[in-house]
C-alpha cells in the first residue's frame, strides 16, 4: 500500500431479493493504493456487493439496497454502471464482455476511440470522422504494457486464447484515465500459472501508482501473496476483516466455511458406516467433460457400493460437469466401469438401462415436463426405459394410468409433495415441490446408483431438510449408491460419508465428511493438505 487515505467505503450495505436476504449490514473500506481481497463461498454475497458498488441494473431493478457508499468521503449512489465509470470505478466481471469480431485494440478503446477530425464534421456530425488507428494502437499498447504482457492487440478477439481475453478486459479499465478503484472478479481463474504471476505483479504496480483494488478470488495463496487485507463474507455477513500479515490460509478458509452451529469444525460422525472395504460400484478414469463454465479435466474417481459420496467445490470448478459427463448429457471422454463392466460414455440411454439415474440441477429445463401431470413426470423415465406402467390389451400395450397414479400417490405421501392431485401439471408447482417430483422420478427407476445435482437449490429450509432426509432414507432402505453434487458444503457434510472436492476441473482431495471444515475450505481454495489430505486427490 502506498497511501493510507480512504478512497472508497461501504457502510451497512444490505440487500434482499424478495424474501431472500443476501447481504446484511456489510461494511469495509479500500484505501488509495490498497489491494483488498473479498473472499467467501458461493452465495456468500460477493457478486451482489460488487454489483451494488457498480450500479448494476440487477440491483436497481429489484428494489435497490440499504446502506451507503462513499467515494472520497462523498456519498455515492450509482444508478447505472455509466455513473460508476464516470466517478472512477472500473469493474472486470468474471464473464467476458468483449466483442469477438473486434480486435483487441478496438475492444480496449470501445466508445473512447481517438479520431481524426474532418472538415465536414460541422455538416455531417462526428460520425464522418476517421478513427486514429496509430493513436489507438499506441494507447492499447500502453495499457497492456502496464500489465506486463505482450500480445497481438491487432488480432480479432475470437482467435485469442482465454488468458489474453482476460488481460484485454483489465487493460480496457486501465485505459480509462479517470479509473481510481478497480474491481477484479476472479481475474486469475482462467489464467495459467505463469499468466497469473504476471497479472499479480501488474496489480502490485497498479496499486503502487495509487489505484485502489478489490480482488475477488478463491485462490487464497494468491490473496496472501498480493493483498494488504482480506474481507470474508459468509451467508451475506462480514465475518472477518484483517491484514493478510496477521492471518493464514487455513484461518481464512475456516472463516469462509465454518458455521456457528459447528463444534470444533467437525461434523457429527454418529451412525455413519465405513465403506472403505465395500465393492467399487463406479470406476471413472481420466474423465474430461466439455461443459461450458463447468469443464472437467482428467478426473479419476471410485464410488463404493452403498455410500453417499459428495462432490463439492466453488462455482465453475467442474463439479456439475462430472455427473453430466458420466450420464452423457455433455460431450465427454475417458473410461468408465460400472460393477466391473465397461460402460460407454456419451450414451444416456445405456446409462439408464444399466441402472444409473440422474437428477439434474436444472429441474425446469432438464428434469421436468412442465406441461405434463405429476404422475406422468414421476413415471416417465421408467415408462420409456424399463417399459413399466404398461398393460397389455391383446397385441397392444397401453399406458396404465391407474398404476401411474398409485405410484405417484406413494411418492406424494413419502416426499410430502404439496399439490392438488397427481393430475396437476408439474409447471404449476413451487420450486421445492418440483424438486421432490424430480427425486420421485429417479426413485421410480430403482437405480443402483443415483446422481443428484444441487438437490436443494432455490427451495426453502423446510423443503431442504425433507429432500436431504429422503436421500438418506432411500440410500439406507434400498442400499442405493448416491452421488450428491452441491454448492452447500454443510449439506454434503450432513448426508455424505465421503466428499470429493473439485478444483479447476480436477479432484483436489477426498475427505471423510467428518473431517475438519477448514480442510474442505483449503481444498476448495486450491490449497493442498500434504500428507494430511485424508484419502488423497485421486480414488
């Protein structure tokens, strides 16, 4: 840090979306020349807080927020990103906002291009002026030079590797002469190790020139290396703020994931069986999956018969890609064995016929037929794959509506699905009840192994507990092997026997669910545990 003066501060920021409170009384400040890390699990409120600071429409159009922002001790209430930019706040979002057909230079200087004035401007307006290409190249080269990178800014963005695109996004903000506070949202997530090192050194130089920087990252080692202080959000609350010189990676990870209800950071081990000697139900080797935003790279994993295995990790790290790739919903490669028999990838029907089932995180887009009845939704996969719920009339087979209704009523009672009748359309149910229908649909298949992705996303607390209890009970009563993918670590620790942590598309480590919560935080942040990693980073 080169300057102790306060450049920007948040005071008592709170924000809700409907009945969901996503930020509660959050305050922190950034000094001129200071690099402040903002860290937390998925859903901790980081992106919402930065969207407030940048005047994003998603905040303005949903009732605004409470609390106050100050820039140079002057109250700031940005009603649009344009106002924030004009005030000197730049933001590089996690998702790229570049124009693929434009060159790097054109993207860096978009809407700020220097022009060569024409004598006809007074008649035809500024649109008659020509772009000053040499000046544009000079400015883009200067902006990239501040980042310490060399790339061909004259090349179309569509031909550039992803790392170069990230540098262009940052260079665009640096070129704005008025930028005084720069928000970087996971800037190193798509960079190679060498590119990340270059960027970190560039951020240091920018801070030394007096620029204030908010650095959002899950890579805690980079936070410790780069930042002056760290602010930790958890469940919308600020739970810690301290200089990085007075903390450690393990302590930060603990603040990120440890809830007050936990004692000693460990989950209750009572009643959990040991599956270490159980037969291997599913063996996956060298799995890669092409899933946008959730790519998987070289995953090897053993799932043991009868266990509940969790897949944990931060958003975009690949945990959702693993079941999607195994079930053939996304292009994948590698090898897979199910109870010792080779099972081909990219073949959803054969997976279902072999005894695998899948509950997608996208219940409306993938999991349900919204315009069909509850009973048809629950029976659909079993009807299509196993030819259940059919009755013969001579040479013909007809759908047995009575059998479908009886099956639906069983699961309506078992899962407490709130509906008018089994004939109600699935699209008319609440999110929690739609999720229960998806589970009932999978249970009706009587699978040997069940994948469930984000089973409690978007549903209320009461429905969450019922869904999790249903998975426990189904696993115990039917000895069905279950693989649960979730962004909620505590949900996984409450139901799973083991948890595999996925980081950057790979298995960072596999721990018993009863392991200290700080260990999960370290693995999720890309930090290894050395010899204390439980079962290692593979099988």
